[in-house]
């Protein structure tokens, strides 16, 4: 929970989101139990207004640079403004199956 908490705290401090959720999806991959290596971030912030999807991801990646350089192997980002989030009705995209997990179980 240490890495997840760090991600949550940094996003809260730097983006002042109206909604944020950090999901540890490590269990969906070929990693040891209780790993903190694969995360999905859903964040709604007006800091994304006027930014392209790439610029939004760059912003989040910059905020989480230490985690990405260290324990985080994969980071899925869903970044929206409040209006976009409302238009989506809070729908979150599902994460794809892990290719290496499928190979391990074959």
C-alpha cells in the first residue's frame, strides 16, 4: 500500500482532483502476491482543461516520475475534466488482460 498511497497523495496535492481513484492491478499480472507494480489511475481535474490526451498523460507521468522510475512497471491513465467525466457518466474503461499472465497459464 506504500506505492499506492504515494500515488494518491501526489495526485491529490498537485492536481486538486474532484475525483480520483488509484487501482492496484498488479494481481492481474505475473507478479508475486501483494506487489505494487501495475496501477490504473482515474483522475478528474480542471488542470486537464485545454490539454490533449498526450499532454494529460505527460502531466500525470511527470507527477509520478519517481514511482515510474522505481517500483511501478505499468501505469494506465484515464484523465478527464469535470465536464468530460460528467458526460461519460463516470464510466471507467476496463484494463486489458495481461499477455504474460495468459502465457503463464497456458
